[in-house]
C-alpha cells in the first residue's frame, strides 16, 4: 500500500490551515482556490478575453510593413495580469508562467491556424538579461502553451543580437527603432521552409514580434504567427 500520498495530503492540508495561500491579485486570503491557483475566484474572473478582431485591427493593422501572418493574444492586460507577469519575471516564478499559459490556452475559443509540426520559438532575451533573471519567461510560457511533444520548441533558431531598452515606456516610433536589427537567425537551416509560432508574454505595438518575423522570413521561413498571453486594450 502506498502511504506517501495520504501523508502528503495530510501535511498539505495542515499547511493550508496554518498558512493559507494569499491571492496574488488582491492580496487577500484565498478561501477557495481557483483553477489557476494563487488567484481567488474573484480575481480569476478579472482575466478578461481580448475583444474579437482587436489585435487584427489595432496591432496587425498598424504595422507597416507587417511580416506577421497573424497574432493571437488571449487576455486583456489589466492589473491582475500585470501582477501575474510581474511575479513571473521578477520573482522567478517559472512554474507559474507555464501554468498561466496552459490555463490561457484552454480559453481559446477559435480554430487556431497552426498544425502540430510547426516550430515554436520563444522571443529570446539578451544573454546578459537572461543570466540575471535566471530564465526566459517566454520559454516557460511556450512550454505551457505547447506541452505536447509533437510541437518542436526551438531556442537556438532566433537570438537577440544586442541589448535593447525596455519597451514599456517608449512610444510607437521609439519601440520600432529600439528593436530594429535586434534579432538574428542563428540556425537558418532549422527555420527554412518552416511555419513558425512566436511566443511572448505581452504584445503592445507588435514591434518586437514583427522584427522577429522579419528576420525569420528573410532566412527562408514560411508563415510566422505569434501567440501571447495578453495585450493592453484601450477603452473607448
């Protein structure tokens, strides 16, 4: 008889009794954990889906030239999503990144354009920044989006050739200039004639993803799609 699991369950329940989890979104004690974990049910309901056609009109439609075939993003970038991504990036919550991506992917209610044999390429960090952070959050997110082995996750095809400023405080033109020539295809033989899914945490103007798509297509890639967790949605 296996006594380990019952003992673990008892120990876990005891910890929950004396040290109840705190919701990352509202910082209140979680009485009933949501499906995502570390969020209460109320904050889970704050994960709002992006309105239909928003990304196509407000991101893809404003890129000129546009090298991306499409961008699929799932949640509105609001305070709850911001807290989760901040936790991932700055508290090295790698498992949370994968768990969040897995949960987000299940919320997709449209037919996605890609097939199982596409390359999945996380947007790379500059090597010094990745070393400081300890991991690339886009890699963890990609693993959550595509846990099945029939997707080929590649981290050696695309590289960041130079450090760039954070895009957060830059306007559209500054973002485009900031990422220009920031990426190189280091293994062009792997990208040639392949359809590719780029993965990142947040898309705002699409400048970073579009620059990645540009160099990949110049290296011979076929279609280049992008998948992200969230995008800021301007309220009318």
